[in-house]
């Protein structure tokens, strides 16, 4: 399963593993959790026009323990969600 994203200057096709790597890269403080701010950077990078809205949707979908951030355990669920929304990402 892959996702097609439009980024500048071109577009790319990402697998689940590549997508997961992008999320992990944006864990700027390296604490194994993606905060709202870190998630926002991922969606900006993926070319989303409404990154804040995407962050809210992501948290309501994948933040299973409700602490307001995505842990590595929850990241698999988030990646599945992003792959599922596919073209609607933007
Ligand atoms: Ca972090
Ligand atoms: Ca969480």
C-alpha cells in the first residue's frame, strides 16, 4: 500500500515504511512522541493545505490513550489512517 503526495518541487509515492520514517524524522526532540506541533510539520511536509485540521483528525483517530500526542505504539495506527485517506490528504 502506498500514498501519493504532492510536495514541492514535485510529487512522490510513499510506502508505509517511508511514511513512518517521515513521522519519526519530525520527532524533533527525539522523545518517541509526536506532539501537535511535530505532527503539524509532517502534514506541512506532505503538502496538506489544512495541517491543523489533519492534526486534530489524526489525534482523534490514533491517540488511543488520549494524552494529546502520538507515541511509537500509536504511530502504526496513524500511518494506516494516513494511507487510508490517501488522496484526501490535501
Ligand atoms: Ca517529540
Ligand atoms: Ca497518545
